[in-house]
C-alpha cells in the first residue's frame, strides 16, 4: 500500500466517523490554534514595539537620572544620583560633536481649560526645539514649537488632537488662549493624530517649551535629555562624549560608576523581551499540554483502529505485506489525522489573531514561520504518538490475526 492510499484511508475514516474524528482531533486543534495565535500576537507586538516605541530611530538615546529600574535596590541607588539639569542639557548640546540634535524634556500631568470646558489629566510635555523628530510628532494645523519660543520662555503650546477637539469642538483652536494649570498659553498648533501606544493615549497631550515648563511647572526636578547621533555608526561615539561631559560636570573620579543613565533602543528591546519572554513560554507550555492530550487521544484511537482491523492486517500479511509496509501505513494514517487537526487549528488560530487585532488594540501579525511551526508540530504529534500503535500492528502474527473475529 502506497502512502497516498494510506492517506485516503485516514481521510475516509475521518469522514465516516465525524463526531469521533472531531473529538479525536480536538486536542490537536486547540493546541495548534493556541500556538498560532500566541506566535501571531508576539510577532505583532514585536513589529508594534519596533514601529511605535522606537519611532525616533535606532540612533536616538536618552540620558536621565533613573534609567531602567528593575529592583528596589536600583531605585534606592538612583535616588542618590544628582539631577540632570538644563545646564547639563546645554553642555551636551554644545559639546557632543557626534550628535545632530540634543533635546531637553520634562513632563507632568495637569488640567487644561478653555472658558467653562476642562480636560483633566493631560500630559504636559516640556520640549526643546526638534522634539517633533524625537517624539515622532506630526503637525495637524498651525506650527510646532520653535527654538525662539524656548529661548524666550514663551507661553505658547501645541495641543494634542483629542484635547483640541474637547476644548474646541466647533471652533478653530489656533490663536486661542487656554489655561494649563495656573498659567495662560496661546495655542499655536494642533499635533497630528497618533492613537495609542501600549494603551497610552498619545493624543491627550500638550507641548510647551521646556524652559517655560521649568519656569512654571516645576521647582527643582531632574529632566531627561534625548540625543540623536549623526548616524548609526556615530552612536557609540556620541554616547562616549555624553558620558565624558556629564562625568566631568558631576566631578566623578575614574573608576566610579556613572551617576546618570543612558538608555538606548537596544535597552528598551531587551527589557521588552524580558517582560514578554516569560509570558510567551508559559502560554506555549499550556498549548503544549493541549497537544500532549491530543496526541494521547490519537494514540488511543489508533490502538482501537488496530484492534478493529486485526483481520485486515492478517490478510495483508498473508498476501505478502511486510512489517515495514504495515508500520508505514499506520504511521501515515496517524500523521494524516493529526495534520488534519493541525490545519484546522492553523485556520482557527489565524482567524482568531486577525479578529482580535481588528476589534482590540492588541496587534497581530500572522507570519509564514508560525504556520510552518503549526504544520511541523501537528505532524510530529502524529508521528510520535502513532508510533506505538503502528509497531503493535506491524508485530501482529498473521495466523493469529486471520483467526481474529
């Protein structure tokens, strides 16, 4: 019997016993569906993080007091560090030769008012010139903040589109005066819509010059500094220049650890992978349990099939079929059963990932490697768990098999 005939027998058995076949394949379907859905979400998140969080480019890094805090000890150590000041930012802007842009940044949350309308808990972002490139902010109407606005500490602002819509539903916001906290600001622009990034609304914001922010919105606080190197190759040189300048300004001795933090896109991606890696492994583990159960069910059904077809096996052996022929026949049948469930699981997993991606903010991206993984897993389950029934069928004595009723 050739493999094509064995596949035909397996498919005929599936069609003849639809309910039994469905219950047999249910574990494989659920397992493969889960794997496809999880891999699709992980792939979508990887692309999402790359596109959104790293939108400023791989040649941008950030200097701040805190860095990435992963423990209580790291937090207590960071608390002892000196603040990063506007004078530090100015020193970096003047001294980092391999930087094309140095932007001081600070943030706070306050209410924004216009007449009787109020938008609560708006993220107020103090930004230096060039922030639109660092934050990847487009302009919907009006203009961006300029360097002269920052140097003169002008009370001007660029509103996020959601804030502008709530304050000015039927009016042109450009030129209007709004209250941010206790101060008045003239609206000079409305940023382009960005949507949400990992659940954070990027349109509920207002941008003001960073020197204005530091004048009115804070007493003594540490700021962040974004540094964009000339190109990707210049990134290590720019980081070294930043480190040398700040260590000199903070009077640090050779051998002392930096009393500031430099965060790059690689650091962000490493943190993301650490956070999501455990979740991914646990989810795949749960899916593997479903595949294991599905494999055991397939093995049980194949053992039943061997018993039901004992006389058929005896006739085939009496007509000259070798052990290898019987072994291959039952292996092909079990693999076909499992692969059928795998293909159904691939279709359901792909559909589930795309559906969730359409109706929720969770991104999903179905890739060819994920589909290939589903095919390989389901085939492997069929081969592994079909081996014992196939070996048992191949070892049947033809005389005893012919006597079986």
